[in-house]
C-alpha cells in the first residue's frame, strides 16, 4: 500500500491532491538542502532520503550552471525514460524554497504533471501557515545518555 | 540546517565529511554502512568516477533512534576531495549542521591537508556559515601506516587544528576511530541544536 506522509503537516493535503490528479507514482517535497518535507509512494524512510539527496544535488548543480551562465533560476527539469518519467521542479512558498521530485509512469504524462504542479504550488502557497513560535527547548539537557545508548545500539558496541 | 518537526517529533541533521582527496572520507562511510544494522540505515549512494573517486558525493542516511523523545536521523555526506571539484564540494556543504575534517596523516600529504582546511573555511564563508560556531571535529586517518611515514596527532594538531577542535586518530579501513569521530560530532551537533532552540 502506498502512503503519503508529511513532516510539515500543511503540505499533506496539497500533495495528496497532486498525486491523485497527476497520476504520480512517487512524489517528494524537499528543502533545497535535501531535507524531506513530504513524500508519497516511498516505502522506507531511509530510501526516500537518498532520493531527496539526489534531487537536491541535481537542482543545486543545475542552479550553479545557470548562475555561471547568468541565466534566471531554473523552474523545472524533465527526463523521459522508457518506463518512467522524472520531473524536478524548483519553486517558492511563504515558508521558503522547495523542490518537488515526481516520478510518473505510463498512466500519466509530463503534460499532466506540469499542469497539476502549478496547482500544487498555488495550494502550498495558500496552505503555508504563518511561522509559529516553536517550543523553546528541543532536547533535554541530559540528551547525551540517549545519544550514547542510540549509538551503542546502532554500532553494536559500547562507545 | 537541521529539520526539526515538533508535531511528529523528528530531527534530521546533515553531517559532511570533508578533506583532501584520498584521505578516507568514503572509507569512513563504507565502514559505517557495513557496521550499522540494515533496518537502521538506507542505501549508500555514491556518485563516483569509473575509478571510484568521488565525483559529487557519497550519501548514507542512518537512524539514530529516539533522542529526548525525538526520532533522530543523520544524513552523512562526503565531498569530492580533489582540488578541481570545488564547485560540487561547495554545493554539498550547503546546509551542513556539522563537519568531520578527515586529514591524511602521511607527512607528504601535509600541504594537501592545509589547502583543504583553508578551502573548508573559504567555502563555509561563502555560504555565510560562521566557522567559529559550526560543530567540527578532525580525524587523523591512516595512523596505522609506519611511524616514519606519518605525522603524529600532536604534530597534525599543531599544523591544521588552530581552532582546537576535537581530534581523533583513526584507521578508517579497520574502523579504528570511525565511531568515536561520528559520536563526537553527533554530540556537538545535537548540543548546538539544543542550545540554539533554547536561547
């Protein structure tokens, strides 16, 4: 079963609508540095991070080439493969720049993806909340104990 | 920059392994990949040349588990060490929460270490990152080589560690010092995150 999941909850419904309307198989919203904001279709959290890192790398290197050529920021890149197409878009929201990486199959097309991407960008702009005040403390003062236990279990030994 | 979500209680941090070519940055990630249980790590992605030199980056996501009730993930990146890949090196550094500088302990590589350290400072400056506040740890790799070929950690500290960052002797091929380095950077990154949010 494919799922849609969001780290930033306000992105969830716009992404769900986009996936349904554009017929996307995989969709990923990230920051320009490759941090995952929302995703559809990936089954393992750690695999989605690899896709996010690669998408951010493509976007960053393309933007750098644009800058060298004194071209405006690119908006979208596409690649049409044999079974899948890949679409990578770069856009602004009230909460900062975002990247969208979309993989689509025979049931969709680049035209559909582009069309509904415009809707997605509009809906994200409308849904973005005003930046709320965050709790003052993230980690407890004694987080080292948790960190040591986590690293020990991760690496299978005492550190 | 770390992504902290208070609703889902998740933290994701980006750690970058920096240093001159062939100093052992990819070897660090390969060792971590081999040792971490499969369900706690993702696929290791390597964008490399046909001769296995890093062209853009290596990438390895790992799940630490719960830290103070936050599900914590680290994204480990390496940069290409070769001098002429500076443009891509700079891109990978974007958004870094912490840096491991992997130095090659061989005496004949000292100039490359110094040049790479200067390059790290220059690239951080271009990203507007204050190197004085960014968590950085140094790893002196290849300390297993014969003593007459390598500089000691004390000598390397004097040569490149003018900010007195924590430093660790290592033999990344066999894993010595790899986890200690990662642990030290993890702690500093999370401490900085905690201090920044509570300030």
